[in-house]
């Protein structure tokens, strides 16, 4: 009869065979310090409009709060390291910069099916209950992964690994079976604050604290309305997410390029031209980003981001395609087009355009015209 230790090693081997780069075990509980840190972030409003963080706090604060029968958390990491420096793309102002994790298939789809295979094995071998999680339920995967020794949560709040740097997707299986737990990893950030200092919008009020209201990843993905005008220039050409705090981490010198084919960047998503993206209607958007996480935010939110990048491009050739979005059906898109033109056109041309649009009745777009008058123009 196989021992629990034998089953643990079998799970690790199966995880490796399915493409996971690391597999660790920990108790399905989290310390009070983790819970208090989450509570503090919510009380400070750092979760922005992500109300689900507050609504699910009681279940989210520790795994046993969500599933009392859980005894062990099995954490799985899959490397998605890029083959080029993500920071280099920020200088290509006429191209859109998409976060490394979204340049190919949605990692939820890549990981979840494989976790289910492992979960079936655990359930059968251990005669235990199991639940699978890939960032879609109130489970704090990063603290659990750190507790399991997969890495540590850096000052940017993301997981850092000595072996894989910043580039790990995390999946988890909770089970009623008991396994021997692995040792946790200590914090190796030391006095380094590179990730904090690189942030273009100062989204870190203190080490280990992230204010989503100022975070470009939040603003371009989760935020549904107009991007606050104070952050638009800082967005640069980032049209989906931001990798700055991840990319500059010194521990990335040990990171390897992703080996999973579905996580290696598609060539057409490495650095798409803004001029081409500006022509995407809803059908073309869905087709172009089929299978990509970008598709989840929808064409209108994505076009808002592209228009802001166009405004930061210093490319007058984009004036014509931007202008067409003044007639877009979505008021947020129309407003972003107004701002982009305020950056691309000279004062006289923009003022003339504003006067022609004086009869605009949409309050949101009127507000954009008025706000742009207060901003320095080219």
C-alpha cells in the first residue's frame, strides 16, 4: 500500500508531466497577519471598484473560511517568462504594449484542465474531496504559494521566485487529505525597492502595499469608466496591463523563458501597431483576441486604452483614425478620442474642433472637452 509520502511524490511527478514547473504543499490555513493585511487594504480603499474583494472578505481571508473541510493546499506554478525584456517595448510609442501574461492563450484555460486531472488523481488515490482554483474564487493563492515555499511576496505584492523570478502562474487544489507540508520561503527583497520606484503612477504607498486606484494594470483591465486624466500620460503605450514592477525585479536574472507553447507570445501580440488596432470593430476585436485574456475586457474598454496610447504616441498620422472614434457608440470611447486629439493636434486645430462640437449633448464627452482645455497641448 502506498504511503502519503508516496502519493505526494506521485502528484509532483504528474504535475511535472503536465507542464507545471513547481508543485508545493502547505496547510489550508493562513496566519492572522495575512488576514489583517487584506482587511487593511479594503479599509483604505486600495481595492478601488473591485467590490467583490470586500464582499467575499469573510470567505477570502483564509481557505478554511471558504471550505472548512480543507486540510491541505497544493500549489502549482507554471513559468511564463518572456524571451525579451518587456521594458524595451515601452519606447515603441506607435505600438501597443500588452502585458506578458496576455500575449497568447488565457492562462485559466491552459492551467485549469490540467489541475482537474491532478485533482482526480488525488481524489482517487487518497479517497478525499478536492476543489480546483485558478484565480477565479475567493482564495488567496499568492500568500498560500509563499507559505508553501514557492517564493515570497515581494514589495510589489506579487510572488517572486529565486528560480523563476516574477513569471509564475499559480493554480491550487484544496483537499480534505492531509499531506506533509513544505517549508515556507523567506523574504529575499532586502533593501531593494526597484519595483516600487519604477511604478509610473506611484501605485505603492508603502512596501507590500498596492493601491489599485493608481495601478495601470487595474486601470486598463478592471476599471470600466474613463481613465482618470492624471494617469493618462503615465500609461504611455500600455494598452492592457503593466509589467514594470515585475520586469525590473533583480531576481529575474535567474528566470527562464516559458516552455509551454500556449504561453509563448504570439508574434502579432508582441507589439501590434496602434494604427491597426484603432480600426478594430467588435467582431474584428473578438476575432483578433480569440483565446487571449484581452478579449475579456471587451472592445470598448480596450479601444479606450488604445486611444490613450495613441494620444501619447506623438504620431500625427494617427489623428485621422482617432477622429473617427468621436462618433463611436460608446461615450467612454468618444471621450478618450477627445483626449487623444488634444495631445496630437496643435492648439488652433483642437480648439476649432472643440467649437464645432459645442452642441454635443453627452455630459461625459462635454466633460472631456472641458478637461482637455485645462491640459497643456502640443
